[in-house]
C-alpha cells in the first residue's frame, strides 16, 4: 500500500511517464506483435497507475482498497466515454485512435491527481 | 501477540485459504461442465457444483461475520460474485445465444475497421442521428473495442467478459458503499453487498453482455453517488453524479431516464430539507409535486421517443384496462408483474423474486416508522438519504404500474426490466433487516440460555442430582455464547441456502440450443478458406455465430442479421428447394463471388436435414465441408462459386 502513496505523489512525474510509456507499449504491441501477455501486463500497469491517480483525486477520504476500486471504476468510465466520443466523431476506433484515447485518459488522470494534490496542500 | 488473538489470526488465515480452495474448486467444476452442444447450463452442470457453491457461500458468510479485514471480505465477495455471473460464459461455447451475440457482431465491425453504422447514413435526420449515436450498443462497442486493444486479445473475449466482470467486481463495491452511506456498520454493509450481488434478477442481468446490463450497473453506482450528493454540496460530488447520470444514459436510455428522474427527486429532497423548518406544509406539498413530476418522466419519455425515432409507437392507452377482467386489473395494479407469475402458477419463482423485495420494503418502512414515531428525540428527523430511497422505490413502482397498465407498445417486453431499479433502492434494507434480526435473536437466545443456567444452578445444588449440578455449573454462558453460535449458524445456513437457490432460479431451465462449437468452427473455416467476397445463407442461429466471428453485414463476409426478412426468405427458399439460382440471387446482395448455404441437424431435425441434403445433391449443389460432433454428422456447408 506504500506503493499506492508513491504513485499518488507522482514525484518528478515518474508514474505519469511510466503510464505514457505503457500506452506506447500497448500501441507497439498492437502494431507489431499482438501478444496478450504483453497487452495484459501493460494494461494491469495502466490500471494500477491511473486508477490510483483518479482514486486519490476523487476519493481521498475512503479506505485504500475502496479508493483504488472506485478510482478504477472512474478510469473505466473515462476510457469508455472518450472511446465512445472518438467513435462518434471519427466513425472509427482503429489502433491509432485507441492509443490516442489511452493517451488522453492518462494525461487527464495525471492532471486531475496533480490538481487535487495542490488543492489539498493549500487546505 | 496474546495467545487468544494469535488463535483468531490463525483461524482467519485458515478460513481464507479454505475459501480460496473451495472457490477454485467451484471454478474448476464449472470448467469441467463446459460443453460444445448444450441448451441450458443445468443440462451439463457438474453434480458437485451446487453443493460446492453452497459450501463456498457458507464459508464466505462465515468470513463476513468474522473479524476479518473489510478489504479481504470485499475481495472474496468479488470473487464469489464473478463466479456467479460467469456460468454461461464458461459452460456455453459462445455465451448466451441471442442479443449479446448481435451486439458482438456490431463491435466486431468496429474492431476489424470494417464499418461503423454512423458512416453509412449521411442522409438521416439530426434527431435520428442523435438517437443512433446515443444508443447503448455504441457505448458498449467502445468499451469492448478499447479493452480488446489494451489487452491485445480478440474483441470476442473482451465483449463476452465485459458485463459479467464489471458487474461481478463493481456491484458488490457499490452495494457496500451504498449501505455504508446509510450509516450502517462495515459488517452490515458487506452482508448487504452479498445479498444484492446474489439476488436472482441481478445475477441474470449481470451474466449477459448487453447494454442493459451496463446501464443497470452504472445506474447502481449512480445511486451511491446520489446518496453522497444529498448530504453534501461539494462540486466534486455533483461532478460524480453528473458523470454517472451521463454514463447511465449512454449505456441505456431506460437507466438514463430513471437516473434523471432520481436526480430531480434528490434535488427536491435537498430543497425540502431546507424549506421544511420555515414552512413544513408547503415544503411537503412541493415534495409531493416533485414526486409526481419525477414519476411522470419515464412514461412521457417513452411516449415521446418518437421525436427521435419516428418508428416508435408507444402511447398512453386504456386498452389493457378494458380488455382484462376487473379483478385481474386490480390485482395487476396491486402486485405488478408478480401477478403474471402467480397467474401462470409460477408460485416458487414469484416467491424467489418477490420475498426479498417484500422483506426489504418492510425493513425500509420499519426504519422510517421508527424515525417518525420517535417523538421528542433527535432521531425523529428523517435521514434524507432514507427518504430519498423510499420515494425513489415508490417512484419506480408507480412507473412500473403506469407502463404495464396504461401504455401500449412499450419497447421492452421483459417483466423485470423495472424491477431492478426498484431492487437497487430497496435491497440494502434487506441486510439491515437481517442484521437487526440476527442481533435480536442473539440477545433473546443469550437471555434464555443465561436464565436456564441460572435457574439450574440455583435448583440443582438443593433439589436435583449431582449429575445435573455438574451441567449447571459449567460456565457455558461465560465461555461461549451459545445463543451467538446458534444464531450465526442459523443465519449462515439461511443466507447460503438463499444464495444457492437464487443462483439456481436465476439461470433459465429452458432454452433453445445454444450456439454450438461446430457452428463456430464452420464460420471460422469459411473465413479462413475464402479469400474473395462471400455471402452465407443460413438460419438465424447460424447468423448469431457468423456475427460473432465476422460481424453483422460485413461486406466482405456477409451474414444477414437474424431479423432481416430478405435473409429469412432466402433461407426458407433454400430449405424447401435448394438451387444454385437461389444462391446466385443471394450473391447480388454484396456482389459476392461465392455463396454458402449452411444447415444444421439439431436445428432442422434429422429427417429434414437429410431431405435438404438429398435435394441439394439432386440439384447439383456442391458440398464444401461437413462437420461432426462426437462422431455424429451435425452440419453441412454447400457452396456455389461464380465462374471467373
């Protein structure tokens, strides 16, 4: 659980960078190898980091476990909404656009986490 | 660590390991039940599975009542919930036959970058375009495709697992949070979580990957955030409510509409809370008006759906009231869909589906009554969350009766579509009721036990034999609370039994033949061996299999949708008189170079199957491949290829 705190602190944007690297890995996996093992590992990392970001941004008062679960619920919803919007706007959800969706969600989660951290610090 | 505590830690660790072992065994038994040709899960279910499910639920209930950490309890509950929602996926070769397969057909087209529905209809009106864009299947497609791409798997897997996994994971969490938001202890909240996730209607709607399932799931989460919002005025809480309202609407318009009504109701209750001190009568009147307005949103939304979708013909009507006998109308208004079940003599199903809701309603009314009845007490003020849930469930019940009795051509025919909304607001009270009953029973038994022992101790030394005196003197009440043990055992047995019966009645006991393994193989075989454009003439069961593997209306590999009249007509023509001319006619649909005609023995019956093959051979239609299952011929593919 110390890991959760470290991810939420995101010092020097370390975990945001890891999350972006994971997005790139998913993109490369889709283009070149399409291995479920790589995809699953990368996705678990993606959920771990961004779920924690959103959990801290919106549910900081909950227990660690619930914070993580609710953070992941929000992450899934954000992924769904942005993927849906992409599909409606571009009439397509191919590999490039899927990677774009992951990128947007990662960036937003990280920004929300930073914003909340700043808000909590000023309190 | 004191030895007492060490013992507890050890026994908790043992219970954890035992539960994990039993649940793994239950999953294993499910996997061994998997079959390539099956109608219902009960046909092939391993005989030890149900006893194992009962044992695992008993253990889980035991862990829930123990002093185990809450996160472990929730984690085990999630495992249990996932198990109870994955029967169909594990046992059937391609999940439940029907709508979910057509939805996969739509997702498949997006996943394979073949076609998106919106791209092919530039000429439609703006309201219709909005209607199509906001349909639940688009949102579900977005989910299935993005997860498939993330995990590097085929969309088939992400689609099949989407709702059962999301439901299995998040419904217990939402139920826990919701009961806790009502001010209950962690243990009661976990018990509520178990009861809600193992309610029969919840099991079946969470077991099939369709947009309704997603809608219900997000609606349930929405209720939790709404309860939080009632008590708070933070922007963040409103943001979460608005997000989940939007998501419920995107998942399914029914969930979205009910969620919207509840949001207005919640706002009205907030206003009522502010106004009631200043002017109680006017505040109550305004709340009543708001309730009527909220209850009318769903019926009017259904009636005016035609603004977006011109073919919708739902309208208000008294036709049903005039057609049915007066007594039936009265009972129907009173009991709702339960009356249909009773009229069909499905008494046990009516009890299974109805008794928990009834107990929950009684629990809710009791709590409300206690609050209102507590004069000169700070408890007298009704918790706004409680009032909201009470009015919310009343609103859904009113909507159910209006839709059933005063409307015709309602777009959903299943009797339990609105039940779930009601149950989500009611069921937390079941656990509260059970927890209160347990506490009461424990206290009573403890008291009886203590009284008996005391009286025995008093009398035994003077009047009775030494033997009885020995029993009286043992310090049973001090060492172990017999009442506590008896109550726990009694309730554990009831909860586990209820959960097992609930699962047993949730999954259908009659069903058509599910998509078989050889039907899937046939579709895959044609796809793998045909490079040119092709079309398949087949029955609706085969189109489901086709939709799953190549998508619906894929221009390169064309399968008609199951409801396409042209496709149905072509198949009937081929079945009655199979000719190459009909195949050529079919090829015009997508300018195909090859046409296939597929028949399956279990769908047609042996005589007709043999008859069609004989006629096709007489008419010189070539055989492409024959498929066997367990050594018996099951499926035959004919083909015709355009001469180049």
